[in-house]
C-alpha cells in the first residue's frame, strides 16, 4: 500500500528542477538552493543512461552544458566531466538521494532511456531500505504506461500522472494508477478543468508558475500546489 505523500496541507511549493530560475537546473547546487529558500518538495528529471540513472531534462546536452551530442549516447565518464552550470556536474539519482535524504521531498519525473521505470523503481526501493521515507517520494510521467510499469516495480512509492493538454480521462488515469495527485500544465488549468479535478478529490499541482498573483488565483480555484522556478518568491511571501 502506498503511503500518502507528505504534501504541505496548506499549499505545496515544488522547486522546479531545483530552483531553475536562480541556480543550475537538475544539479545538487540547484537542489540545495531550493532547500535554502524553504521548499518542502523538489522536482527533478531522471533519464536511464546505460551506465547510471542521471538527472537531466533534455535529450541533447547543448542547452545546459554547451556540449554536443545526446545524453544517452555519451559515455558516463565524459558526461561527468561536463559543466552543468556553475561548475556543477550532472548528478546521478543515487548521489541525489544520498544528498537530500531527510531534507526535502523529491518528485522524480521519468523521462527517457531503456527500462527507466524499472530501474528507477529499483533505485527508490533501495533508497527506502536505506532510510528514505516513501511519503517523501513521488514519481511522475507523461507516459502513463511507463508510470504503470513503475507502479509494478515499486508499489510502495506514490505516483502522479502528468498532463500537458486537457483530457477527459485525467481522473480515470489517476484512479487506475491509484495516484496520489494529478499534475497539469498551466495551459490546462482552466476554471472548468480545475473544477472537475478538484471535485475528484485528487490534489492538483500546476506547472510552471512563477507569479505569486497567479498562484493565488489557482489556489482559490482549488489547486493544492505549484511548481516554480523561483521558490523564494512564494516561500518568503508568507
């Protein structure tokens, strides 16, 4: 049985890729920056490289490292030599779990790579054995078949389907996954959609929101939390 995640009962602020607006995304520096700004949850992206599970968003290396090539085609040693921003390296999931244990909740988005669901499930099961609280973990994906495979690999870890466009099946998908929440893009978060989702009883989290006034409107419409590149705009506001 999956435990309910330890969301903020008032309003959950997820640091998007750490604190992507003010620190290198998907790096340990970015995660620690978000923690220092007071977040209770951090969101990150995981790809299943042949040699390790790596925290990286894009298929290509150029945007965040300046290097050529694809993440999944580049040897791990070469990837570890790259500067992912401010002198930071691309972290592995194992390094991240070790660094963040007991400090913050971690929402992992499953991205690309062979067996990303199964390998991430195995890694998180080992993390729980090592002391991670399952209620401090949450796994998401746009590919709901991949998320279903994750559920089979790690049935004790909470999940949340991602949606980047409206779908009449959002609630159905969430129920089939026994999801802990539903995550939707800002463009999806219309009053009609939010009304239907809020009535379903699922916590609704919206990405990516960087304006406090917008976050407040979403909160008034039943949203339970947001993902933001600038956590300090929201944490310090209260």
